């Protein structure tokens, strides 16, 4: 049996409602001949007569009446489908699975989640935290729909399978003990830190940042301790073991036991600081029209509206 043409079912409904091919044609802005041809095609597709033609009009056969009951059910199903898809498109329901990394998970991401939930309470939001390679792998497996990533001027993320949107640059800051001479805050020249001892995140990109900026200033950093995370780093800094570099987004919510101040340090070559970026898997198909593909803007208290990390 041929596939049903929903437009012909709609014609059949109008013919049955009005009892006339001519009246149905006028109501739908067709010619009477065109309506008659479409009804005949529908009858051939169904293999039965659907209307009885009389000199003064037409009436539906028993088969035609039965077919319209299915047509009504199809219309209700299509209307329900449109309504449900409208809820997804309008962000009134659904699920958003986000990825983040620990630094942003402890600083910007809480604001993002709270702002999104307040704006779209019908959408369930879940967050998974991992290192960069793990986040990219989850994104490609479709375990998450969107993730925050970081990269550096000397190590940009280049992956054709990802759609990447720059959000902001994240200036690195200096963490020092409260009693340190630099604790009053303000810009710090890297050359002044030549004789300092450092607490650094073990096997973390910030360690590479430290080496690069120190070498750019003409010296090698003296590592006093390799910490496992930023909480440990802050504790060691507060105790006076050494000083440390940290992303500005992370230091914004530092424990009160340590003091941070913005540094005027710039990575080698005058390039910018590490960047925060949003990444989504880029499907290999045409995108829907702009009107039906709405992307929500969820700035955490204004933190992510600037272009660029």
C-alpha cells in the first residue's frame, strides 16, 4: 500500500464536512477538478471507494468515514508532536548535560547552572567534571551536549568535530600569604619574583604557564612544593611555603586564608592569557533555521558575555 498523503486526507475531511467537491475546492482555494483528482488518487491508494458521487453532491462511504477517524487521530498526534517539540525548542522542557573542569566547576559554573535553572526551570541540568581530554571524549560520545574547556595561546584547541565558542580570557593572578610584601595587591612584575619559591599544581597546565613566564623574565622557577589541587595550593601559600600562580576565575573564590593580587605578567610573545571556551559536538548535517534553533545566553553574573577562554 502506498504511503498516506496527509494533504489528501485533509481534502477528504473537507469534502465530507461540506458534502460537495465544489464547496471543498472553494474553501481550500483549489479547482473542483483538482479536488476530484486528489480524492480519486486517495481511493486508488486505499483500494476502496471513499465517496459516493451524486448529482447534488457527495457523501462519504462507510470506508471514507472510517478513514477520517484515523485522519483525526493523525491530526491530534501531529498537533501533540508540534506542541511537544515547541516545548523543547522553547527550552520549557528537556535535559542539558554540561561538562566542566575543576577550576571553573568551583567558580563560574555554579553561577551558570543557577542562572539557567532560574530562566528555564523545566529543563533538567546535570554537570560532569573532568580534565580536558576526558571532556572532549564525553562530548564526542554524546554523553554531554556542551562543555567548558580551556586552552592557551601556544596550545589552541583545533578539532573539526567540535563547534567552539570563545567566552573570555582568564588572567592569571599571584597568590601570596597575607603577611607577604605583595599582599596589598596591584600589578606585579615577574622580575621581582626571581628569588621566590613556588607552590605549583602537579602535572597541571598552570605549571607550564609558570615555567613560560619565568623563563620569559630570564630565570627558572624554584619549586618548593607540587600540590595536588588549588585548595592544597592555597593552604601551602597561606602557611608561607611559597607563592603560586592561579587562574583569576579560581582565585575569585579563594579561601580567606590566602591573598591574591593581579599580576601584570604576560605569556611569551605578548599573547593573551589562557582562554575559556564553550564547545559542542559539531554534527555533520545542515543546521535548522535560525528561528527554530535558539541558543540560550546564560551569563554568570556578567562573567561570560565577553568574547574569548
